[in-house]
C-alpha cells in the first residue's frame, strides 16, 4: 500500500490522536507495532514501517505493543475507505463470519469471487481476510486478559478460538510468552462484576445524550430500559438469552459494556452488535467535513458534531418495528411492540435482568409463524404482513446480512412482506449499516428541508439534493431528523414517519 512515510512519521512524532486507529507503526528493532499515541520514545525513521491496519502489521510479523495496546484503539475492526465490499466484509468478520466459515463463504455472502476478495483486502488493508479475522481474535483475547478476571480457557472461547491449544500456540508465537504472563500484575484493581465488562473506544466527539434519547423513545417495555447514564436490554444470540448494559465513561473516549451471556462464544457477536447500535466505528470529523460542504447541513453538523447513526440489535426486530410504526406515532408503535413481546417473547430468568425490570427477549421469527398477530390491536393487513415477514425470515435467516452493494440490499429487502422503499432504506441504514442509505420519502426529512417560506421539497427533489451528500447520506438523514425533532412548533404528520421505528 502507498502510505506517505513523512506524514505518518509526523503523526507519531506529535502523537496526533486524529490518526489513532488509522495507522500503525512497526518497529524493526523491537518487532512490535504501536499506535500514534504510544508513550514510548519515537523510534528512528530508519527503524519504522507504517501500516494501515493492525492486521497488516501483525501479518508482517510484528506483535502488539503492551504499552499503547492496539486493541484499545478506536475503529478496531472497522475501516472507512473506497471499497464498499471491504467495508461490508469487515462488518461480517467483526460479527464472527470467519469463526465458523472460510474466505470462500465470506466472498459468496458478498457476491464476489474469493480471489477478488483477497485482492481487495490486500490492496486496501495490506492483509488477507484470514489475517484480519485472526488479529480480531487475538486483540479481543488480549483485551479480555488485561481487563477481566476470566480464566484463560474462557478467554479463548470468548475470543473465538477453536481450542485452548490453538489459543496458547497463537499467543506463544506472537508474544513469545504464554497468555497468562500478559495478565496485569494488579488483578485486584479490576472491579468485580456480574458479567464480562469491556471498554469499547470511539473516535470523539460522541453525542451520548442524542443516541440515548433516540433509544429511549423506542424502548420496548420489558426488553429495554433507558436512563440518562445507562442503557440496558435483553438479547438473544444463537439461541441463548442474555443482558447487556452500556454506560458512558467519564473522561475517556469509550463506552463500558457489561455483558451477561450463558454462551461465551457469543461474546464477539454481542460486542459487534453493541458497536453497531452505538455506531462506535464512525469518524465524525471525516463525515462532518463532507456534509458541511452543503450550506443547509453545515449549521446542523456544527450544532451536533458528535451525532451518530444508531444501529439495530437485530434485523427481524427492526423490520417488525418499522412495520408496526407505519402510520402511527412513536409511542403507539412502542406500545404495540411491547404487546407483541408480552404475547410471544421468551421469558428471561436472570436476577440482574429482573432488577432492571427486564423480563423478556424480543420474539424470534419462528414464534410468530401462524399466529393471529392482528388480535393485539392493529389492522388485519398489518398483522398478516408481520406473520408473512416472520415466515420468510424463519426460512432464510440470512436476509438481514450485507449484500454486494446498497442497490441489491434494497431490492432484497423490498421483496419482504410489508417492506416498501423507505422501509428498506431504513433497515439498510440501521441494520446493514449502509452509510449511504437514505429513506428520501420520509416526511420528517422533507419537513426538515423546508425553505424559508415553509415549502417542502418533493421526495424526488430531496433525492436529487442528497446526491451531494454521498457516501454519507445516512448521517445527513440523522442530522435532518435531529433538526426536525428540535422544532416543537411544527405540526407532525404521522404518515410514513420512519422515526417511529
């Protein structure tokens, strides 16, 4: 890969935090790789090599620095570059696609050839998909070793290693010592917790208040509990039910996640979902600079520089929420989702969940097949659409996974019962994490783009205007929604307002 040596070196000399997570330096004399903010003395230029990812540095034979801890850098496992295929592949790898599959299977899910995927990874990341997946496992394991009290066998399982033997061999080869020696000497300093507690970094600024308000407005009773400084919910992953609690960290560019799950193997997938929901991989500086080129968006970005695009916990849950929210208010959709969960959701038996008022997990699609959902208090057609959606997803659970491109994803989603264009765009925005998804027909977006006289653009006019916002139209939509919500004197039109989902 072409990287400007002098620019990279300046970032390390000045310890510039803007480049943290974007470049890594391999030090030839020590065999380690570091972050730009590493407190160690900057090596001589002739002893430095620069890499765009931790995986590339690790594949080149360098081991992670024990002082600056590359696993604690922002954007770990994420990448914002020119290849959408690579971005989607990384999202799948972070969710565990390579833990039980190979590169061929990953390429097939993305609609590309295996050789093409390897070439794209080498071109854009400087490493192979296998190396990226292994680096993800190693750095997660290292984080768990240094931040939790988990026994080594459980660390291996939680990080996605197939066996403890493979775990030990990898660490011995990479660090020249067994994993037990990487434990902090002051284990007593690690606070006791009911579950696994991990630190999840982000690139500042981060608007916690905005994202927690978004989640609070849509919180399903019994499934989610949202407070000013805490978000908690139940979650089902691979047939196991658990609880996650997310809180902001004072004086630290990170969130804290406490995860209580009976299956440790689910941990990488749970962490990936938390990062997705709280949009921890976004680069607000890059996105904001691009959107601020539009004079309408510039003041909105300046007012909310840390605004994120909240993700979804589960594709089926989001699709159900979107259909329930059609033509009704946010609070009404939330109440219906609560009724649906009470009727069909599995009860969760966890003392910590009970203390938080969490009683059930959102229903799995199989549970809604054949049910008279309309009896819960909705139009018969909408209940039928939900039942048909559940049947379709039960038959093909891979529907809500990234596709080769945004267009093919939208086409696949629109084939689902009850899902139209704007609903498909909304699902792509929140579940598939497509940064360019844009539900242009949403009434709130049209309302937010009204001119001085109050005249709103048409949906076609808004879509034409949004072309200049690519490839970050999802974030433009978030800014417009936030701006619209801050206008209390405007009349709200309920029809087709996707914010109800």
